[in-house]
């Protein structure tokens, strides 16, 4: 399960993730959610899980907006 929350509008998105790491379906759903919010720049906060970082990096590559990645402290 992947959860996204927009801190400004408090909108929550949740996605069932069939596997860890980069999954094309999940990447497209995350990008679709970002587009629906209308932002051109976002900050994505996450822990340091390797599979989650890989997914965020892929979204960063594929989305037309700017993505800033912030990791939580260890």
C-alpha cells in the first residue's frame, strides 16, 4: 500500500502496490495524482527504503513537474 497526502489540501491518495520497487502502473497512478492536484513543483517525503526511493526517482524522471525529495531521519 502506498499512501500520498497533500499537506496543503489534506487530500489523501492510496494505491495498492503489487510489488516493491518500480512498477509502471504505480508510477502512472502517482503521476496522475500529482497532475490532478495541479502543482508544478512538489516535495516528496519518505523514509530511506530502497524500493520506495527507486519509485520516487522514476516518478521524478517521468513527471513534467519538479520533484524535491526529502528523506526522514534514520
